[in-house]
């Protein structure tokens, strides 16, 4: 009987290790609560971020909330002045942003600004370098460039053109960072954002990208490499905050397992849970079918979708 129990225990432990931190807890012993803020009219964050939330909930027992840009209860990436449910940030452990050129009213924006100053961890994706666009004559103009530079480590600069793609490699001497556990060099559809020379002094790059001619792997490199993922320390009003950021985030990037591992590992690291990231990275298997629309403006997104149509927890 003892031998049988030991064998059974060995199997259970092995399964738990493969699954990658199922039942993760905060330092206070609670299920981490991560709030995703979604609102970008180009890169289908309304599809990729719920997918990451599903992974966190199903494989790692996180509590997750996704706040979408809505018009009359329907998900509308082109709606720049309304993201519902941001009050969830009041009790959240972490904020993850993927927004582009939002112009939120004060009663919504206050939740984001308060969270950023609270000392709690954050992560951001791609267009969150230009999360807001209030304009030069608006009293919130500092949110347009100054805020993302201070909070995420980079303001919007420019990119290498949507006809191209990116080869991603690990920064030398940073390969052992826990965010990179299980992350090998990979190719993504995202065209490369400029970052070098504009990163905040607190930024520590993890991955570099090199522009590739064309949308498929194998094209010729051109231009200079730029950091595409990093850690950052935001010095807010209530102390230093861990921040993970990546300029990647085309909807097709997330078909690549290294991209999903980078994202989920980055969330664990920001939460101070890096000791729970296995050597080969966390479990990032899709929970539901992931079949995003192509990036693009206008009516490129899936119509008539409501938050209740997308299970996340």
C-alpha cells in the first residue's frame, strides 16, 4: 500500500509541475485577481486579452475580470470614450492594459490613474504606449505621452510598417530571467515598434526584435533592432511598482507558444510570483478555440459580441 501511495503521489506531483502552478496564490495567500482593460480598434485585443484571462483562470486558478469598450452593451473597439467595469480595479491585485488612443471621462479614468499610483503591479501590450489621446488643449494631455513613458517605460514613437514582421531574440545575459522561462527565439506577425533611445531609464530589456521583410518567417532583416519586451519599475505615489511590457501584440502573435509564455510569465513576475514559474515556463495551452480576426481598422472586429458571450472565469 505504501509503495502504491508513493507512486500515486509521484504522479500527482508530476502532473502539477506540467500544468504549471495550478492554484497559484498571492503572498497574502489569496487567489490573484487580475483586471484586463481592453480598448483598441486595430489589434483585436478584445479577442487576445480574454484568451489570456481564460488561461490564467483555467490553468492557474486566478480570478479574472475583462473590461471592454462598449456601446449599448456590445463590444465596440471603435468606442474611445467608454470602458465599462473599471471599478473592479479598486480590489484588484494587478492591472493589464491593452488600449489605444482612448479618451475616457474622468469618472472612468480615475480608476486607472489611482491603480497606477497604488503600488500594485501592472502589465501593458503594444498600443498601450499610446493608451490615451486627449489632445494638446485638454487638461489630461499628460496622459497622451508622459503617462505611458513613466508608467510603462515608452511613449508612442513609430513603427516599421504593417507589410513587415519581426524576429524576436533573447537579450544577452538576460536569458535566465524567470519571465523568459520556456521562451525561445520566435517569429511574430507584429511589425516592429521603435523603442531604442526612448526607453525610460528604469527599463531593463528582455527581448529584442529585428524587422523582417514580409509577413512570413524567412524574410530579410532590415533596420536596427529594438527592445520588444522589458521589465520596468514605476515610481508612483505609494511606492515602486513592478511593470511588465511588450510592444508585441498582433492577434496572430498569440498563436506562438513563446508569446503566450512571455505574457503569462510576465504577469506572474509582476505579481512577485516568479518562484512559481517552472523552468520550461507556465502552462499556456488554449482553453477555448482562439480564432481572432485579422488586425485592421473600421469593421474588422467581430460584430455583435457582448462580454457575456466570452467566458473568462
